[in-house]
């Protein structure tokens, strides 16, 4: 009998896939505009306007994927939603405050008088940094099975710092793609500094995941599972090499290869996400609740799936349209 003959099996898989896809797209897309905000203190005032112009058409669309992911968790896996958000209540609150502060600063800095603009620039940096640190902390606690001990909280603080550095790296890679001249040269220098934080962050998560769970250890190091997983670290090492090779040759004449750091860093995030998904499946709450135990009734999921078949392609089309329309280098920031 095929799994597609049993809705209680394939529907949770479909919604887990949609939720995972939404989280992945959010991390990559909102990651780079959060990273741009994190880099604000290292830029001159005129450069900050160009940095804002590089993310202006995209940042609100990027955050839509976070709303979609949380919404899917709520309606498709309600018991997991309650467990996860209860355990992560404080960092979720900090993240929301950061997102609100960042959004307000983004709009107000464009209309504030010159003497107030620096204040809103600082708020934009604070909001971006708060959001990144909160998301990294949540990732660390999630990997640790939502356990709140001194050891797990220390690991979560480490992942908070590394994810923030990772976001700053992908933000610098985005600026290499979208800017030119002095700002592009600065972005290359920022990326060279951030690539090591990105590598160390992925390494820390890779070491912690099998250490915290015998089940994950078994999935990683038993035969033939280890063979199936082997391409992920090998591909990651190759991509890190490509990153370092391309950064040493940028900026190049005629802007050749300016897309390589951003595309490569996106691929690294995708590989890291695939590794996490492989490790934790079939659990939606690590070592506690599987996607099948947390899923809503098949009848409810079927109705929700009909709505998802409309909503997800619409959001995807809107996102793609924004990136196609505003492709190319960021131009002068104007609000008239």
C-alpha cells in the first residue's frame, strides 16, 4: 500500500515540507536584509542610504515567509505550536520587538530630520541585531530539545552569536551583488571577516546535534545512513572553498562574479537546513513529538491544504516578481 493511500501519513509530510520550505526561504531572504542592518555601524552615512535602497523593495515580502511558517505550525501542528512557543516565549518576544523596531526605524529614518536620522539608524541596527540574536538563541534551544539548563542556554548563546555573524555574512554577500564602488569593496572585506563565523556556526551545530541525541548519532554514523549523508559535508566544504576563492578575487572588472558569494552562501544555508531536517525527522519537537502525533485531523488538514495551494503560490509569485522587477544594482534612495 502506498503512503498516498493514507491521508494521516502523507498530509503531515506535506505540511511539514511546506513549513520547512517557508522557514528556509525566510532564513535566506530575511537573513540578508537582517545582515545589512547588522552591518550598519560599519558604514558611512551616505553608504547607509545605499544599503537601505538595496533591501527596500524586498524586506517586507521576505518577512511574509515567517508569518506563513508560524501560521502553518499553528494550524497543522497545534500541539507542537503550543510546546515550542511556550518553551521559547521570551526569545520570541525579543524577536517580535526587534522586528517592530526595525520596521518602524526603516520607515521613520526616511522622513526624519537630519539630526534625528542617526537615532533611527541606531534603532534599525538594534532591531536587526535583536532579531538575529533571538532567532539564533531559539535555534540553539530547539537543537537542544527545548531543554532549559545552563549548558543548553550557553550553547544557545553561542548559536545566537554565530547566526548573527552568518546573517551579517549573507548581508555582505548581498551588498556585493547589489552595490558597486567603495561600498562594494567594503562589503567584500566584511564578507571575508564573516565567512569564518559562518563556518564555525555550521560546525558547532553539526557537532551538537548528534551529541545531544543518540537517535541522531545513529542516523549520522550507522551504515548505510552515513553514506547517504556524506555528500552534505563534502558539498559544504566545496562551497566554502568557492566562497573563499571568489572573495579573494572581488571586486572584479565589469563586476564579474559578484553574484557568486550570495548564491554560494544561499546554497550553504540550504545544505545546513537539509541536514537539520534529515537529523530531526520525524520529530517536530525534538525527541518529544513527531509530525504525525502533532498533526491536526486529516479532514482539517485537507481543507487547510486547499487554502495553502492558493496562498503559497501567491506569496511565491509576489516574491519572485519583486526580485525580478528590482533586479540589478541598487540606485539612489528616493522617496519622492
